[in-house]
C-alpha cells in the first residue's frame, strides 16, 4: 500500500499537509451532534461534551474502576502498564475485553454512535484502556500525534479514526489534564529515528520515538495555542487521531482517571506497519475487525466483571 504519511525514514523531521477531511460527514437532521459541534471538531480537532453520563452512571463506572485498580491480579499481565520506575498502575489496556461494563460503555451510542457519524462509517475498537494518573506520582505524557504511532507501528493507513476519553474523576487545571493544540490535526509531523524492536514495551511507559522535535512543537503552539480542557466526571473529550496532545505530571493529591476508547473506521482496517518490523500485539492494536452495533440506554452495574 502506498504510504501517504511517511515517518521515521529520514534524517530530518518535517511537516506534511493532511490530505483528507477531519469530520467526514456534515450535519443533517437526526445527527447525534449539533452543526456547531461538528464544525468545531473539524476546525479544532477536538470537542468537549459535558454531562454525557449521569451521576448514577458515573458511580457505577467509578466503582468498576476502583475494582480494576485495586485488584489488577485478575487482569492479563501484559495489559497492565506501570509508571516509569514505579509500581503504580499507569494504564490497563484491552479494558473492554476484561470488563463487561467497559465493553458496554464502548458500545454506547453516546460514544460509538457519535464516532460512527463523524467518521461516516461503521466503527470498531482499535484500542481501549483505562488511564490512571495517581496523586503526587503521576508522570507526564509527552507531546505526540497518536496517528503517527498507529501508522508507523500498527499499519493504520489513513486518518479515519478518533479517540474518546470518558472522565472518571474531575480534571482540574492542576492535576495534569490533557493539553491539545487546536488545528494541529491539519498537519502531519513526520518524525525521525528507526523504530526499535518491541518498542511498545518502553513507549507505553515513556515514549521516545515518534516524538516531534521542540522547534516544530513551538511552531505549532505559537500558531494555534494550547488548550487544556477541564471537566467533571461524565464529561467526554473527543479528539481526532492526528491532534497533537500531551499532559503534565500530577503533583497534586488529586488523581485523575479516564476510560479511553479509539474508534477506527471499518474501511480503515490495519495493514502491515509502515515503519516497524512487526505489528504491536492485539491488546494494543486490534487487527480483527468487529463492527460495533451502538447500544441505547442507561449504564447499569449488574454483573459487570468479565
């Protein structure tokens, strides 16, 4: 397959213009978003949706999160990623396969239905995880475009994917909220450095390849600014696969956590990696396409554990 977005192949990083749309479908009657929301997503590369889930639903999700974090022994070992140089849980991958409630959340029409509309296709889960940034010790996530990694190491052909982060704890200006560069989804940062073998074993704890250089980040930030959305539990942050983002460490006593789902268009299924010797494991990047049928209704907590 022709590589539309070459990366990790040259001695110098460079910017490439995006060759495809961000929002794939314009507003029409019956859309799950307003015309203004779709325009904002297309312009900025992200959208903050408040009060998507009720307090009752969040109580159920928070209870499930507490169970998963307090007893990770019941999880697949390879899916649990610790903080760099520490034992605290940083992320739990393939969370939809290890919790019935998280699988139900991923299929909820308020998530999967919106993703399907914006991508104008059926969608499937490319990746799911529970992210946890503990108080005092939560480390930063450095600036990056998810698509650069998914393209280079997973073989995602085009930018027909998006992420949704369901806030499970309050994100404040102080506890390391996600930061995004509005408008950065319109350019692709081609990075340098050959992908090491089994790079994921290090990159999930601290990414060093596929990281944009400071001069390009400076250019993007001065041109577009930086936005750090905050929100209460039940807020959903939706962002395009190529939006540049990162987060600071958390030195407050207040942890933050989120359920994170990557929806990819069925037509954009993975091929061979464009800049890695072999694909990453399925728990990080699903190679089997299982289209999601969006589910309506309120989340409940009965029989949630897989």
